C-alpha cells in the first residue's frame, strides 16, 4: 500500500499556501440553537453563508511543546521558517464585517472565485460576492453568537496536510 510521505505533505501545504484561503461565517439553522447538528464530511458549502474574509496571514508551523500557538486540544505549535506540513492561518475581521449577524458555523475555504468588478484590495466579501465558493477544507458548528461592531474578531487555525 502506498503511503503519503512528509515531503509530499509539505508540497501540498506549499500549494495551499499559494492560493486564496478564506474563513466564511454562516447563519446555520435556527433549530441548531436547541441542538447543534454534527458536522458532515461531505459538505460543499455552509448552510447559509454570511460572508468570508481572505486570510490575513499564512505561515508554516511545527509542533513545539512551548509553542505560542495553542489549539483547543492543548497541542502547541510555533511558526516555522522552514516549510512544513502544517499551515498557521489567521484572519483578522474588521469591526463592521457581518456586524449584527447571528453566526452558528464557520468554514475554511481553499481557492474559489469572486464576482467580477469588485474593488481592488477588498478582503471581506458577502455571500453575494462569491461566484464559486472553492473547496471546503474544514467546518465547525457551535453555539450561536452575534457579531458585534465593537469587536475586532480574530480567528486562527493550524491546517494539517
């Protein structure tokens, strides 16, 4: 049986780092407020996307016991100058991005296409400005929260390859 090698994983991470990586927020379904549906592994989109932001930073990372990047499972990473099979991706949302919206799910999308004619330098896109969503790499459903215009939301993920 063939086994994917670490250098192959590094090559995949390098290819992904070179493409647009978005974090999208979705409204989900109101019935999830009583019980959140588990995340399927076959989704192509979020249930009701609000909008998405282009990654603010994409860096290689590596596991490290004293790393400054801590994940919910308590594993730790640090930024790496060498290419690795992990990407540390951050998104810094502006205050007005999705302000007042109820958010129940999020997804990391790789690639995709935006509608033509958008202003140069735009980094946040409403669902109507997305022509093709790209490939959904990961998604998460959670207890809802309401986006506040007084909060600068920051999200970060370590993407393994």
